[in-house]
C-alpha cells in the first residue's frame, strides 16, 4: 500500500514539475515581447528609468505615429513581401526537385552527395557570407533583389525533411502510374506533390518567415532604400533617435506585427508538417 501511495505521489509531483517548467519556459519566451510592447508606450524617461518600469503610467500611442515617420515602412514592406514571396517560391521549387531526385533516381554518388547536403546543416551561415558576398559582387548583383534572394535558396534541412516525406509515398503508386503511362515528371507534380502537401506547406511557411526576418545578408548587399527590408528599417532608430528607446520599441513592434499575424494563421501547418515529416524514419 505504501508503495502505491508513493508511486501516486511521485506521479503527481512529476506532473506539477512538468507544468512548472512549462510555465517558466513560456514566461521566458513571452516576457521580452511584453517588455517590447509596454516600452513602446512609455515616455522617454520611463523607458530608461532605473529601476525599470514595466507598465507606463499613461500609454503614449503617439510613439507609433512618430516611429512611422522615421522609416519608409510601406516601401520596406513592399520589398520584404517581394523577397519573401519570390524567395519562398524558388526555395520550394529547388527543394521539391532535389528531394525528388534523391528519392526516385539512382545515380553514382547519390548517398555521398546527400550526406554532403546534410553536412551543410552543421556549417554556420556566417562562414558563407564572405564567399557569397564576393560572388554576388562579381556577378553585379549588389543592391538588387537577385543578390538578396538567390544565395539563400538552397537548404539542406528542407531537402532532408521533404525527402523523408517523399520516401513515405507508397512505391506502388509509382509502379501504377508507370503502367498507366505517367512520366516521372508528371508523377512528381500530379501524385507526389499533392500527397506531400503538409510537408511542403510547412517548408513554405518556414521559408517565408526566414526570408521575412533576414537581416545580416540584406544589410550587406543593399545600399539604398529601394531594395532594403523591414528588419533593416530598425537601424534608422539607432542613428536618428538613438536615445529614444520607446521609439525603437515602437518600430520593432511595427516590424513584428505582420509575422505574428502570419504565424497565428499558419502555426498548425508548421506543427503538423514537422510532426508528420517522416523524421521518425
């Protein structure tokens, strides 16, 4: 009887600890966003007060109007949307074709080449910046959308994820399609892609978010507002109003809002796609 009571007590303790850890983790993730929002509504003095003040005495909604005047947000929004949409479309095309080739075709060095693709996942992107910058410069792509988009199209992780999903498609479908006279190309677009829409949707969402949030690379290869992105717009606040933390936070909130809306709309796609991407083998 004592053993049973002890087991019940340990089980309850484990549940309590689980929820405590989850609550602490959620708070650590959420608090920076709460601080950003509340700081964007503070006065200049409140934003730099010591000790810090969490909530403003009177919300300063005018901070957003002032922040809107500092940066050409609509131009940056157009540029960012163009880069995100075009980058996502091209990334999907390259990922689908590469994953399909690694799944269907047999060619010399296939496994070695796939391992090399996987190895790129372990290489920090910062190590490739100099080589990519030299290449883009020689091609004359500085301060162009091509220079922003093309170097970031290939992803070893996306190819791996989609290949694992493609491998779950029954080989019987391929044989039946061949019997019916379906070419390998048609089999990809008419059967494999529709069956794998969950994984493809997940990659599309992740790629869109990645292109939308890009900062270091677009900053390096652009020189004018005509090709700069929303994330780079925040640099305006470090130059013109560097002492006004409230305006900086208002600008950060303006940049963040579209992505929050996008994630809320598609978070189920991300979760379901990753869960069913075939990572279990």
